[in-house]
C-alpha cells in the first residue's frame, strides 16, 4: 500500500475515531497500518532484560523506601501492627496502664524491619539473575504486578529462610521478644484476664517485613508500567511503552 493511499485512508478514519471517542479503535488502526511498534517485535533477550531491569530498579526503590527510619512505621500500608492475640486484649492493656509499653512494642517491631530491609537487596538481585526466557513469556501475560507476583512465587520461601536470621538479629537489638512478653504477661496474670497464647514473634515480624517489601515492590512495578517518567532507562522505555 502506498504512503499516499495510507494517508487518504487514515484521515477520515482518524476523524471517525475522534468523534466516537474510541481510543482503542485508533490504536488498533495504527497497529494494523504498521505505524506503531508491537512488543512482539522485541527479542526475547530484550524483553527478559527489560523485565529484569524493572525488577532490579523496583527492588532498589523498595529497599530504599522501607529501609529507613519510619519506612515501615509511617507507611500505613505496610506498618507492622499488633499480632492478633495482642490486639484483642489491647483495650484491656491500655486500661491497666500498659499503653506506653504497647506503643513501644509496635515501634520496636517496625524499627527492626526498617533496619533489616537493606539486607534484602542482594538476596533480591541474586534471584533476579535467575529469570529465564520462559519466565518472561509468562510474566508478559500477567497484570500490573505480574513481575512481582512471579518473583514472589519463585523466591519467597528462600527469602524467608535467608532473611530470618537477619531480622532476628535486629529484633534482638531492639529487644522485641522481651517487649512482647512484657505486654502479654501482666494481662495473663490478671484473675479475669484471658489467657493469651504466646506466638513466635520473630517469625511474625520476619513475615510481615517481607510482605511489606513485596507490597512496596508491587507499587514500584505499577509505577514503571503506568508512569513514563518512572522508566529511567532506555531499555525500560522500549519494553514498557
């Protein structure tokens, strides 16, 4: 088809699409005329590299956002709250004057998570390197957090195992377990107090820490996909346009 004929056909169809407010119609038309680049034209190597780069940058940003003072504590989406067994007796604890200890316990959990987050960087990046062409094809068929979801499904157990001693070390520094017991034991000692089963507070904080990291990582992925300004490299601009 000659360029002149394309123009003659394109002009009336453009105005039809505009009148119909049908952006999808216009996009399809452009694709069919070969006037836009289809992602299928990108090589598997480039797509895989782009997904790895998005995950690497998203991971770096997620670690920076969480691994600072108030990175967890001031972010309502990932703030580590009281465990369920303490939350149900929180009113009673505050009633008997243990409000400050409850607040200190919550703060200590979040501070431990914030100190631990930067240690996840190398763990994440090593996992990124293992992404394959087949992985990339599956991810492309997913939604706005497909990279994060896939990454989590493949690495969560390993991350949990590796991350646990790091977080536990920080929990020890902040005496989180001692603060947890200081909150629960007095209530259990009350004649009418409900008996509260002790939980593995280390496991609780480790799990919540990783959940928070993945939640922030998912937000970073959405940002890269939806916001052109967030595509800070040429490869990201090409793969996610």
